[in-house]
C-alpha cells in the first residue's frame, strides 16, 4: 500500500498547533474555541497571573482539561482548592463543579475538551 503524503494545511480543521491559537487578554482569562462539532467543543484557555475561570458546572457535559503550561489553584468543589500544574489532566464529569485562578507569577495555558454539546454553564459561588 502506498500512502499519499498530505500537507498539514490540508487538515487545518483537524490538526491544531496550540502555540498558534493561544490568545491572552490583560482584562480577563481568554477562552479561544478552536473547533466545535455536534459532540464536543475544544478550547485553549490562556490566563495571566491573577485571572480566574469562575467555579461552574455543566449539567450534561464532561469537561476535560489538559494543563500545558504553568500552575493554578483548582476548585473541585465549593470551598475546596488544590494546585494543578503542567502535565496534569483534570476530569470534571457532568454536574461536577470546577474552576480555577492563576495565583502564580507566570502565564497559565490549558486545553479544554467538553461534550456533549451544547455544554451550558451553571455558575456556582464558593460558600
């Protein structure tokens, strides 16, 4: 069998290079959705020091985070905290609360994949 060589550009809706799609804003954490299907949605989250992704849950969607760079304080429940760092994979099943704050002095980047879509957003407050 002979394989046909393709150019990466021919698969630009299937192959994504995260350094090319990262985006930071000084005023708030930045969520850049790079793909969405009827099943899942993928986003790159970029957070400067002090920026927060508020505590929330998704009624019917799982949310998987892959930490690419940096450390952050992760909130797995109201009033609870644990540090996450580059290399970690964080799984929040449907209904499980999750959020974070970049309390470090360096930028934080993570890849998030969630589904099924639409994922919805239910805000929660730390009690």
